[in-house]
């Protein structure tokens, strides 16, 4: 009984602090032990590692499907392979059958606000697992997570009302979670993994390159896991080769009720138009054409005859398409995210600081949580909750805070910046400079210093960034360049005279660092021996970093903004062998 009360206390504490999100590692590990592990929830068997899990037919089916897609990438690129000896680095699928690896529960998320996408339910419960490992490398025990999440989505049942479900969250415990995660209520398994990474030494103009598989699986009637449609994500090739299908989708989108649904952020495109497998691409997010699938299907002119005067979040043809892209999987996971993810989980205390995240939530999720809590609170009070939501990039009804996206064209004039900040172009599409970032009038550490324009192509490998004139970093600072891994450039300097909004962090010395990794030495040693102090932008769960930067933990315990692939848990390369 004492243990049960202790666990309930832990869960209630993490619940109240994180607002409908449980992410405390100790609480989550306790829940795994009690039956909320990846293998038990999805495959009805208690197993401790991926080698044992691979013996399960259902899991092996998933792995085989991913392996087939990874092999197809490798067949198309002679420079691509699963180790540091390749210039293009591939996800090593052997992690998915390694005795050193497992899927670790890193978050439980209340998504009651998604009831509108699941009629007859009270929304969704999401269990977020991350691929992680513990392995000896040259006598050193290495613990790290990897850039792959598995999101088990369950439909929350309707009892007497959704108020009853909402009230249970105030005293959430393992028993309730197990009740809500019965196989009969499983909606889908959503995978997001970094399939490819090119370091900045290979793509210096872009600051590096990364690709992410996005997959959704359903359990078919025969019990097998099969690829399923991705929500609001168009099958670009099918639509562009079938003019009748394309016109049918356009006619559907132009219906008054669908325009209203898109404006409110609750559009739900029929499955016949949707893709079952897509990838998203980093860096530079929504500036990449590959992350804007609707731009490859429809022209802005297709949406020019709409009356925008009564809409809240859509202002014209450009924002109509941007709103569509924003609701696609690729667009959502490359708009104000952390290296293609919205949630990564809180690191364990044992995680070395140079590989530890300070803020586990993306800038989008930080801004989004108050809306979800408002929805949940309305249900708790027995009221009708409003499911509408703004762009995932930002809420135009609030002035943009530091690093928020903002409007540079008249169509996005509602995307303003707070006092003391100005909307500044950083990186933008070559022919469409509409969105900037809210930056200080006087530069501080972390500000961009190498703006540029991206040439958009359907083949993301051919995207290129044309640099514009560098911007000044101010007295005592210099520009850390895109070519050494700082996308858009980053102002920095010494740690002797830090200004408000700055902190001291560690910056990797690129050549020595890479040479160390090439010798298969543990990344923790390589980081310890090849870093230098530098001024960085401070960050926390309220102050977000720029696009393409992450809030990492410094040795002082504070948060500092750094490119995401400087953290090993967010890159596929540099880790020990899985087997």
C-alpha cells in the first residue's frame, strides 16, 4: 500500500508540473515495471530488450518494413551506410534487435483535445517511447537515447461523460493507465526516426542535413501490423499522376465547411487522398519544399477566390496552403520542433550533461500546452470545450516572443513580435520571403549571423542555401558559421562578460572531435577532450531557442541553445556498434 501511495504521489506531482504530461523518469520507470512497458502494452509480453522482442512476429514485421525502406535508401546512395566511415550516415537497424537496446517510456500525454478526430471517444492517450541503449565501449559504459520515438495512441473511452475521464487525470495512476491502454482501444503506433544524417562537413552550405521516416501502423483484422494513412498528409505522387483524384481533393477542400475546419485546425482529409509513408527533412524546416507537400500539389491560385474576411487564422492563398502544410505530418514535425520531434522526454540524472536536454518539449509544444489545459479544464467543469487551434508554428493572437516566427509580408501582418523584438529574415525560400524570426534589437549570443535563401526542389538532396550578407554580432562576439554546424550562423563570444539572456556553455571543437569519433572512442570522452567554453543563448521551458536549435543542459545545470546534432542522442552516428 505504501508503494502504491508513493507512486500516486509521484504521478500527481509530475502531472501538476507538466500540465497533462507525465515525464518524470522515476515515475515512468515505476509504471513500466507495473505493466506499461513497450512490449507489454503493444505485444502482450514482458521483455527487457529488443533482441528478445524481435522474436515476436508482430514486432519483427514492423522492423522488417523499416529495414526494407532503409535498404532502398542505401541502394540509391553509394555514400550512405550505418557507420562513421560513410560520409552519409544511415540509421543502424540492428538497434531494433539489439540486446543492449530497448524502447523506454519517456512520456504519457493527455490529448483529450483530439476527440474531434475520434468521434465517439474522449480523445486520445499517448504513450511515448524512445529507443535507448546501455553498452560497454572500450571499457566505458555508455548510456544514451537515439533519435527514434514510438507513439502508442489509444482512444480514450466515453463513460457517463468526458468529464469523468477528465477528472481521473487529477489522480492519475498505473491502474487507470492500464485500463485505458487495452489492445481493443489501440488506435495506432506512430514511428518517427532519423533515417539519414549528413554532417556539416558534407553539407556545409546547409549546416548539415537529416531525414526522418514518419510511419503510422494499424493492426489489421488478421493481427498483422500494416502501414496506415498519415493524418492530413497528401500522397503527392498519386495526386500529381491522377488529375481526377487531384481535382476531387481540391473540390473537397474548397467546400465552405472544410475551409472553416482548416481555419480552426480541425480538418480531417479522407484517407483516399493520403500517403502511407513519408519523410521529413532538416535543417530549415518549413523552408524546404519537401516539408510543404501541398505546395507540390496545388498552386496558390487554386485558393485565390476564397472569402478570407471571416476567417481567423488564414488570411489569403499563401497562408491557406501554409495551413494545409502545417497540418500534414511532415510540415508539423518540421515547424518549431526539436530536430523533427515535438517531445523527447526528460533525461535521467545519470545522463552526461554534454548529451542531456534541458527542455524536452519543442517550442510548439511549450506554446500548445496552455491550450490543451484550457480544453481539459472546460471538460472538468462540465462545459463544452473548443477544439480549435492556431498554426503549430505560433499563435497569431499573441505577440511573438524571442525566436518566434513572425510575418514579413502583408498577408502575415498578424504574426507580430513583442516589444523590444523585431521581425528579421533569417533563412527563407528563394522566391517566398514571408516569415522571419523575432530577434532582439541589440544582438545577443545565439542570434543568427548568416542569413540565406533556399532553392526549393522536390528532391531535398538538391536543396541549396545561397548565403546573403552576414549580419553583425556586436562588440565582443563573432559568428560561429553554418559550415561548422551552426545553421543560419550563431553569434557567440567568451564567457567573461555575459549579458542578460546569455549563459556559458561548451562548444565542440569540430576537427578534434570528429577525429576522436573516427577512432571509435566513446563520445563522452571525445566531448570532454574537444570542447571550449562559449557564450550561448539561455533557454528553459518558457524561453525557446531559435528554429534548428535545442535547449541542452550545461555543466552548471542551466539551459543553453545549441544545434541539435551536437547532442549524440539526436544523431544516428557516433554511437557504439549495436551488436
